[in-house]
C-alpha cells in the first residue's frame, strides 16, 4: 500500500508477523549477511588426520562460545530464555552431524570448511520441508551453529553490527538467535527480517529482551537500505517506509494507548477473576520449567493448571531420577502454595522425544505410542514419576493429570499404578497427600464422548483444545495446506467441549481448559457461557483474559454460547465472539487484533 508524501517520496506499508510488541521509528541499519566462501581444498592423505583435529578443535571452541553466550543471556534475562541455546549444543553434540562431517573429510578428502558447509546444508534442507513447525524453525539453529564452526575454522571474526553507530532499526534476511542475544538495546530500536515465525528462537529472544520485532517480511532486506527512515509496529507486524506525519501521529497515539491499556491490565493483578454479575473463574498458568514460577506470580495467576513435565526428560542423555523430579515439583508447589499446581504426567512421543528413551519409528507419531500409552507400557519409568509427584504433594496443593486418555481402561490402570506407589511410600514412612486429586486431559474425541464414564474415576477434567481440535477435524495445524481448516470454533469442537463440561458437572467434578483457546480473550466469554470452571494459559495472557471476564456478565456469555452451539460455521461463531468482545472489552481487542 502506498500513500503520497509531501517530500515526493511515497509511504510504503509492508506486512509481516509481529513477534515482539512496540512501536519504533528511526533509520535502517541493513545487515547484508555476506560471508566469505572459503576455497574448497582436496586433502592429501597425510593431511586427513590433522584436518579432523582442526574440525574437532572448532567444535570445542564453538561449544565454549555458545556456553559464554548462554551464561550472558541467563544473567541478563533469566535461565528459562537462555535454555534455547541448549538446542545449539545439541547440534554440536549430535554424533550423526559430527560423524558425517568426519566421513566427508576422510572419505572424500574434503577440507573441514567444505565438509561442515555440505553437512549443515543437507540438515537444513531436510528440516525445512518437514510439516512440524517446531522442527522447521530449527533450521536457523543449525545454520547458526554451522556459521560459528566455519568462522572458528577460518579464524574469521564477524560482528554483524560492528558498523552501528546510532539508534537504528536492524534489517536482515535473518538473524541467528546468538546474534539476537548479542544486540545492544541502547543502539537497536528493533529488528525486521525476511524469514522467521512467532515460534522461532530469534522471536523468542526478541520478546525476552523486550526488543520490538517483525519477522516473515519476505524481501524487506532487499527493499530497504541503510539510512532509510522506517516506522515499525511489532504488535500488528507492520513496517512503514517513509511514513507521513499523519502515520507517525497515528502510530504514536496507538503506542501511548496500548501502554495505558497494559498499565490498567497490570493493575488487575490482585483483583478477582469474576464476571460483573458474580461468576468466579479460576485463572491458572501453563509452565514447562520450574524457573517460570516467577512469571506465574508476576501476572497474578491462581496457580499452575498445566506443568508440562516432559521438559524434565528432554535434552539430556539419561532419565531424570525420582529425586530430581521431586525437587522440581516441590519447588513449584511450595512457592505457589496454597495455590494448586497440576502436574501432567510425561507426554513423550508425537513431537517430543527424550534421548534416553528408545521410541519406535512411526509413520504418524501423533497417533502412535505416546503420552499415557507410553507410560502404561513403561511402568518403571511411570512409577518413578508418580512417586516424585506424590512426595511433592506433601509440600503444597499438588494435583496429577494423565494426558491423551482415550478410554476408561487407561485411567483404571494408571490409578492402579498410583495406588502401588502410595503403598510403597507408606511402607517407607514418606509423607504425601493421601487424597491427591487426579484428573485427565480431554484431547481425543473418544474421551469427550465418554466423559460420563471417565468422570467416575477422576476428580477433574482439563480440556486440551489444541489436540482436541486437531483430532476432531483431522487437521495438522502446522501443515500450510490445511492449516486454514484448523478452527477451534468449529461446531463439532464446541459440541464436544459442551458435552465434556456437562458430563463432568453432572458427576460433580470441575472442568478446565488448558489449550490455546483458554488464553484467547476472544474465546473467554464463549468458554464461560459453555460452563467452564478454570482456564489455564501462558502467564502473560492472564491479565487480558481477566479483564474480559470482569467486563462481561455470565448471562450474556450464556447467550453467546447458545448462539454458538446453534451456528452453522466456525466463522459465524468467531464473528459473534468478536462482536461481544468489541462491546464489552474494546481495549483488549485493540491489543490482540
């Protein structure tokens, strides 16, 4: 989109993906990304051994550099965000990556530089075409590591922002996570890249550092030049080149208004999540690591509705011991007591694997040997976790939840193992909560349709809407060809949610939601109207959802839910949700649209 400009230049608007909020205006600093291409060498037989030693020395030096970056990030913004560099170290420690490079040096007599480049390229190309978005985003991590290894081989020292002398908006085809972590906040107003998505490690680093950012802009690095004047909105994902005075005023006012809204939302921290006509709702947080407990408190969540325990198993070469798990669970439970902490038993398989567990190769792992199926087949591993959770229950209000349950038999078998663990702890005189609440995640249509049967064996349901939508509609939400069919407001999904809630309430148990729908302010009145008791979300979403809850009545939410259940399409429901949000909480709508 172009607008006339009084100085003869045209205002140009470029749309991308906003991944870190903030409105900034300033000159562009273009990162060309040009790197020297080392000449390929053919090795003599007697040089192969020393070339392998060069490569191994470069690997060691790269690991040292990444450790240094990780420590610096940890010191500045915390351990949780620094953990993304564990992936970089995993690439370096990948025996297949190292061995394939060595084979090229030995078998093809290639210089280490060419061998590294070819192996990294093959890995990157293979990851780039997989359907899983998380794996596709690891392409940037592989390239980042490979660049560091190459620089350590050649002795090249490259600082992408060496020429930055004034506060600027950094523009690049892509920025590696390690480069993002090294950005100087005193000189970098924000950054914009051709590539990337909201789940990339570069985007995560931008949010953690509080640097406004827009990614996925296509060819912005070819359209802009150093010195161009650019306005960027990291919330809406917009770049405005040569902005008019009118645009500058508009976005300046928008930034001020958003900040005022955020200040007002932060003021709700100690206020209850209660509708204007008195219906109280529990707002919990989803976490993956014990270090995130401070985020739970910061945003005023009522506790933890989903502690994803599998992250204690990933990125390590052995299984976590009972004591290690106990310490992690106890730390969270004791800090948040008397608020509840729901620990989901390990959900390995699908897109999450632990190096120490030999998982079968499966054509479709999301429909395969994962979650509760894996746990019941590996009772020793499962019972180790169950004992750790039980021990932690003596130090706070701990609840237990089984994932991916598809039938009653799985719950009965899991509860039987839990009783065995209780007996073992009693025999040793180890304290635990004898009446620990046990629940199941409703993620599979068969579970939703037999919720009345499952409710006889548990104390609560937590609806995992991400998988429930995916399995109900047979849609892989990260597959670009069918992602548009992933519709949380699809009538079939809403009817399954309603059936689950009604079955739970009829049996006297409470029902929560812990999928992405729970943290979407547009969905809040709909879920309230359907009868939900608890919503669990990323901690930062709690103020937004709380604001909506306090802005609506239970009755108007029920009216919305009845209309939604009678609607014919997902879009119709979404429009109804947006209309209610616009009436009841327009300020929240301003932050999310």
